[in-house]
C-alpha cells in the first residue's frame, strides 16, 4: 500500500488502552496518512477519563456514544455507521480498525469488498475471525515492546518478543513453498515478494512477532536459504534475494563441522 494513501483510523475505546496510542499512529504512518482519527466510547464513564490528555496530544476526535441498554454495545454500532459513511464519501483508500472485538469482523470484510485496504490492530486476545478479515493485523503488545526495545538497541538480532500466532515452523514451510513457486530460472526469489505473499496468507504475519526487526534475518535463521544482495538499477537501493541451499552442500558443511 503506497505511503501517501489516506487512512481512516477508528478506535474502540472500550477495548483499547490509551498507552498504545503512539504505537498505533506510528504504525499507521507506515501505510499512509491518518486523515480521520476518531475514537468511540461513553465518555461519561470514569473508566475512560485517562484518555483525555492523549486525545488532545494526538488530535483524536472523541465520539460520544451513550450505553442505552445494559449488555448492548452501542459503541460498535456507532463505529460501523461512521465507517460506512466514510467509505461512501470516497475520501480514503484504507481503514485502520483498532479493537480486540470480533464484532468488527463483518465490517472489515465489507470494507475489503469495496476495495479498501484494511489494517486491524488489537491485543493478543483478538479472535482469529477478525484477524483473518483484515489485509494486515498488528498486535499492540508487540508494537509497544518492539518500540521500547528499539530505543535500547538498533541491532536486527533476535529479541524476546512472542505472541500466540502462526507457529514459526509453519512460516518456514510456507516460505519454502513460496520460494519454489516464484523463483526465477536460477532458483532465486525476491525477499520483498516473499513478505507480501506471507502477509496475504497470514494477515497477522509480522517479523516482530518472532523477535526480529527485518524479514531477511528471519529467513537467515531458517538455515535453509542462501541470501543474495545486488544493487538496483538506480545504483543506490539494494535488492535482496533468497535461494534454497543445495542439500548436498549443506550435508558437506555438516560433515566438515563434525570433523
């Protein structure tokens, strides 16, 4: 998704803590520009009072929604209605729905059916149905922890960030299949394309879930690929490719290491 696309950020205050707001908006900036920043809740409740300073600091518009009936979530309805109004306005190319509630699953599906790029963000408790309905899903705990660690170290090495997500072994096998499917005549596959295809198959795929900052170090950790890098046609940027290691050479290396 181009970085100049306009994104509507809709936040469910009942299901998200104010401590995550900076990480949410920083992550959205990777996909585009947040042209709508709205947060929904019953602001007469004392529990939401901690949001006040955050809303002012980040220029987020609070939308008041009274709880008319006990047990009914009026906030969800307000968010859904606003999302459809924004969709029909034609002023955005994407949505970021911030909630850990599965009630927004159908909304995400409907927005994607209309050609919108949908980013979901929520805590580790988020149901799989909502995650799968998004083009991309990010875990708030991982965003927060990775940012905190990034302030301490700038290395791309493995870090202690874990969430209950797609098992690493499944990712490894999927990458191997993708490389076999998209590789050129020399057996090489572009790392950027591998990342895009992983995201299509697993919306919650994020190298940070496994303790990495970049995709290439994650691929290197599998120990089944050789990494190649060459200059782009512009002479500045570099293109990174992977190629499956020759089984015979790997066996020879193992024999040498045992001697």
